[in-house]
C-alpha cells in the first residue's frame, strides 16, 4: 500500500443509509482503514462537495429525483472509480417498487387524496428536487465500475473490496459475500 | 344488434355450429377463431369458455392462441379493422405521413378503436405487397397502392358503413408484376402432367430425379428437398403429412403470393407428387393470414382438381389417395419456421419445437411431416415432368436451378424476377432499373445487407442465400432507419419462448433506438455488438439467430456510420431525463431552471 | 463397453435416450439451468444450459447425448454469456430480492451467484405486472415469473391437472391460470400440488411460510447451486 491516502467519497441517493450503517459495522477495522483512506464528500465528514481528485466513490441508493442526478454526476466527474453499493443502487431496490404506479398516482396519494392529508397540495417550492417518472439504478444514468450487491452489503464486503483495491488487486468477492438481500 | 346477439343465444348457436362444421377438432382452432373474430370483431370471453368445452381443450390454450396471433383480439376492434403495413418499403413511400393522414381523416388514433366502434386503425408487419406499397388490410383483405386519394375513398366508405363487397374493386387490386420469367415461370404444364409423369417413371425414380435436380428448399434455409422426402418416406408410420409453407412473412418477399395466384395448379401438383413419394394421404397449405384474398380462389382450384380426380381417391387411376386442406394463419411471422408452423396447424401458438426430433420424424400430430416452400413444390412439379437434369443444368455447383425473387424498393420495375442461381447482384440491379444504389437487403431483415462494393456477389446458397426478398435502397436512404425498422420488426415478432430472443430482441430495439435517436455514447456500439452476438448465438430458432443480422451486417460494413452517431462523451443515459421530470413539473406547476435536467452533464 | 461423451475433458458414460444434461447430472457434472427439472419433459427455453457440442451451441437439457460428442460446459465465454442471459431475466421482470420471500432459497438468485453476477447490466424494463393473492394458500407474483413452464409441466405431469399455462407472444408473455375468472382461487390448485412448490423463483409462493428459515440456514446461504442441484437431481434421477 502506498503512503498517499486514497480519497473515498460516499453518498446516499434514493437509499435508506442502511449501506452506510453497514459500512460503519467495520468497527475497529475503520481505524485500520483510515490509515490508508481519507474520507472526502460523505455523510461521515459533512464535506458538501467532492474534491476533484477522489479515487473511489461509493454510491448507495438509486436515482429517484433531479438532485440525485446532479449528485451522481458530481461523483462520476470527480471519482476515478465509481461503485454502486447495495440493491437500490444496482437495480433501484425498494424505492423502485413505486415504478409500478404512475408518478401522478403516487403524488396524488401522498399529497392530495391520501388518508389524513390536510391542506392538500403538491409541494412546488423551487428548492425541492422534482421526482423522476421512475426510479432508476445508477448504471442507467452514469457509467459504473464496480457493483457491491446486498441489502446491505455486509461490512466484510466493504472490507474485502477496499482492501483488494488498496492492495492493487482486482476486487473479487468470495461466494459467501455475494448476496442480493 | 351485435351486442344483443352476444347476450343472446345467437353466438352460442353460431359457435356450436362452427365447432360442428370443424368436427370438434382442436386442430381447427385458428380457423374457428378467425370466424368468430370476423363476426364479432373480437373473441368474447363466453366464446372461449364455450369453445374450450366443445373442443375439449383447456381455455388457456385458446387464450394463448388469441394473445399470440396479431389478428385475434380479446377486446373488440372496429367493424372495419384497418391495418397498414409498416414494412421498410412502406416507410419508403411515406407510410408514417399516410397513416397519420388516415388517422386524422378517420378520427381514430393509431392502435385504437373509434368511439362509435365503426373503425379501428393500426400498424402491421409486412403484408407481402412490397411491389404495391403502401399496402394494408381491411378486415383481413389486402388493399394496395394507398395514396391520399385512395385513403379518402376508404374513409368515405367506412363512414357510410358501405359493405366491403360494395367498395371499388380497384382498392383491392393485387397485381402479379411478373417482370422476368425464366425456367419455372415460363412453364404452363397441363393438369395432371406431373402426376402422370411421376407414376409413369416410378415414385422412387422420380425421387431420384428430384435428387439429381439438386433442388434445395426455397424458403431460404436450403435443405436438400429429396433428402427431406426420403427421410420422411423412410420413417415407419401409419400416416405422413405433406405441408406447403405459404407463410412468407419475411419483409420484402411476395413471390409466393404470385406463385399461388398464377401457378397454384403446379404448386398443388408438386404437393401431390411429393405426397405420392413420401406416402402421405393428407396435405396442408399453410397460407399466411395476410393472403386471405387468395383463399377463395385457391379453394376453387382445389375443388376443380377434386372434380378432375387430381385430388381425392384413386387419383388418375394410380391407386393413390391424397387431398389438400388450406389453413389460414393469423399474423405471426414465426409460423414460417417449420416446427412453429406445425404447432400452428395443430391449433396452438406458433412456438418452434425442440429439435431433434425433426418434423420428418415427428411433425404434425407427431407423424412424419415434410414441410416445403411454395416455390419448392412448383419446381418439383416441373422436375417431375422434365427430369432432374433439365433443372440442374442451370445454376452453380451447390445451387441448382433458378430462384424467384421479389424485388422492391428503389428501382424502376418492382416485381417478380426469376434468375438462374449464380446471377450477380449487378445484373439484377441493371434489369430492374436501379441506379445510384446504396445497398441491397438480400433475403429480408434476416438476411444480409450488402453495400455497393459487393454487387459482383451472386445469388446462391454458397454466397447470398435468400428466400426471395430483394430490397433495393438508393443513396437517399439512411441505413440506420432501415436497421431501426428491422429491429422493431423482430422484437414484435419474437415468439418469446427463449430468453435470449424474448428479452434480447426488446433490448436490441431499445439499444438501436438509443443510437439512432442520437443518445449513444462511447460504449454503446460495443454494448450493441455484444447483445447481437448473444441473441445470435443462444437463441432457440432461426428467428432469434438472425434477428441481429440487420445490425451485424451493417455494423460490419459501415462502422463509421455508427460511430458518427455517438456523442463524444463516455456515457449517456438510455432514457430521456428531462422528459422523465414532465409529470412532476406539471403537477408542481414548475418550469424553473431547477425543474429541468440536461441529458448529459455540461 | 458403454457409450461415452466428453465434457470438459472428462469421459462420461451415457445410455441411449439420455440428454446431455441427464448424462452429466448422473456423472456429477453440473450444467447451469433454470427451466430444467429431471422429473419433467425438458422445455429448453431458459438457454442457461447451453453448452458447446463439437463447437456448436446446444441446449444440454434437450439435446440427446451421442457418441463422439466433445462438449464444453465450463469456459469463460459460456460463463459470461450465461451471466448475461441471467441478467436478461433480472431486467425483464421485477426482481427485488430484499423484499422477496424466496430470497436465499431461489434458484434464479443462486444461479446468478454461481455465475458471479453482481449487477443487472442491461436497462430495466420495469414492466407493470400483477399479483394474484386470491388463493387461500398460494400466491402468484407475476413480477418474478421467468416463463420456465415448470409449474405448467408439474401441474400436467405430476398433479394430473392443468392449472397453469404461458400465454402471449414475445416480451408480452405471461403466466395464466386455467380458471374462468383467471384467478388462482377459482382453479383446482391445491397447496399440496407439486406445481405450487416447483417455482425456481419467488413467482409462486406458499402463503404464511415466508422467512421461516433464518438467514444463514437458507439453502444457498453457504451451498453453491451446483452442489444443491446435483444432490437433488442426481438423486431423483437414480430413483
């Protein structure tokens, strides 16, 4: 492993932060990891934007709105290696189950006609990102280099993947670490 | 009136009679459904239940057949159901503009039924009229050479609810357009000549002549006809069948339409000779649904042949019984594949069977069956008369005799041409009056696109094999438009049985759309080619194995054309990002800068 | 001397009438598959069992074994292509493993694991498909159907019924139920029918049995599908 620390950025798009939680399950291994890794933009650091020289971007969640698209593009632009982390990033996951229902019906149910809705109106503040018709896996929006399946991928998956990359090996996961759930 | 009928006993009576007329045979399912569709403009649910009982088959088989074939519907179509061919040759005469004109004049959206239930309009796959585009079907009957004036006439007829019989015959005029007859098309044998010659020479001796002739299947695959008959004959069985494949669905081909219109006697005679040789007493002609206009004429010819003892019992005193039944398809390209055709004959969805066993061993009702092309039978009848050498004198070492071509597209004289195998593309282009040629699609979408560097190539199984489709494109045409049309065709016609074809052809359609519409980026050509190879190498039958040919044959010849469509970026999404925000924008009443997305990063 | 074929260099005996996959299974050689089950007539639709027979692609589940066949089952090319075929099945339907009761016990998922698949590669169709929960004991989630016809065949060949069929053309294909309403509750399917238990994915599920087995003890949590399939299908073949 080289002396220069590898810059890792992470984010959660249409996800539940479960993958990030799982990442934190690295526990004491995090200490070893930060010997070699410097966290850039990430909910762990509160850094708002990627540095231009990130090495690895870990993306949790699929793409459900315009902000997700911008974020994903920022990561793609600034990370040498972009990784889809978890089921939602890989195939849209649970948020993509709304793809069965038209966006119009979704919004009406949530903001107009649903049980217990008061002051019914569709939010229209310009600060709010607009929803896409369907939730897409991230590989349908930008090019992705690696995929870490799992809901979430276990801490061991992150560990194996990152240590492989840090050691200059082609990352590969043993059978027991590959699961889609 | 119709609605009351459905509610009453009339339909029940009608269906009961239909089933009875068909001896309650489940093999007649397509024919029965055609009758119901014609009368009620759809297949009502009650009809499915009743038929399941009468024919003693599961309702799901009937549902599957209705869902599988394009000409059957669960929901009513209009009293006048108008379909417009979307073959590439139709597009070349402005199909898009004309169907939109039709839609506007009829006040019905494409794919829909007008509110008054009088008329419905939709696109359909090639109807076998590429020499008289724009073509279409009204209630199954071919209409040709559609122009705005002729469309106006049809609209008037429809709005007046004029019965089809009272429409101007000119609208239904189908020309033969035989431009260049040769060996086969110049023959006009007398009725019974081939049958008598066969029995005079001896059955096995005639089979030897067919073998000597070197005749190979004219549908395109080119299997040696004599071998097929021989294997079929050698199978131990109590019944064998002979089937004429008249399901020519390959876009751009229409020669079987002409052969059946003007050479039907010889075709039937060829079937009879084949039946005598293999030992079949029953034959079928599987006529594509689009050729409904030929049905009555062919029935009349069969009836005349029965009267003349050319069919039926003890044919011409040779102690041989044989008859032919016409079975109409219902809009499914896949039924041109012989085992899918057999499934369809059995009253099922046209899904190609696993092979082995081959149809010559286990075909129709699991009996040995020889399925041959219309043109093959025509050739066989004439070979039976004139002997094998007469035929084998023409052609090349591996491709004997002549080939009938359907020539369409950008040339002065579209129509039917017959050539000895080995004729160069250039010769053909000269004959049909094609100039400024960009390329030729030989063998239809499943065949090969050849560029104007290759016109010295030859029509032959060992070079450019073709079932007869020959579409000429001049330099005003865009190759990617052609590929786009063909990719949509295959995705529409995939039977869906196997994964690579079912999913692959739909993915291919999307990928071609992405590139053609200008959303392709660096990796998209590689992805395209990879997908093509997967579909080609892993599909179950010929449809899937050739579905990627339009892309593969043009990508090989015009890589720079594909490359030129790509943006100089590493990646672009395959869906329209900004359009994907449309609903949200509308509902939030927003149109500010943040309410939009660029398709690619700035 | 019994007749033999060669698979990946290994000499394997076969009997006349056996398909390649039958001979392979009997000899303990796994060929990936989804629509094949030795109990029923082969279908040949999923194409995962494609092998190279003397250089030509054939479906091992339908192609008869015969003397002189030199067969490639394991190669990088075949493995990559099988992975892509599996990915096609994943994008065609709506396979959200984390919310599927079958996860951990699913053949589609296990084949994907076996082939080293980590993503779906192709753009998703996100088709709108129905769920039929009408039957008191069995449910159909059409989102997960891969049209393998195992339920169709099991119902006909094992249960002596005709509950299921595949209907429609091309990408519009759907599993249909043989009942007047089209609903499972009105069919003669019984929860104990083989057809109710044969689904290789989570398309046909027995109600009230989901997540009974804890993670870690499910079929494919530790065992590869090759081991599991050979144990199950080799045994049923020997019967």
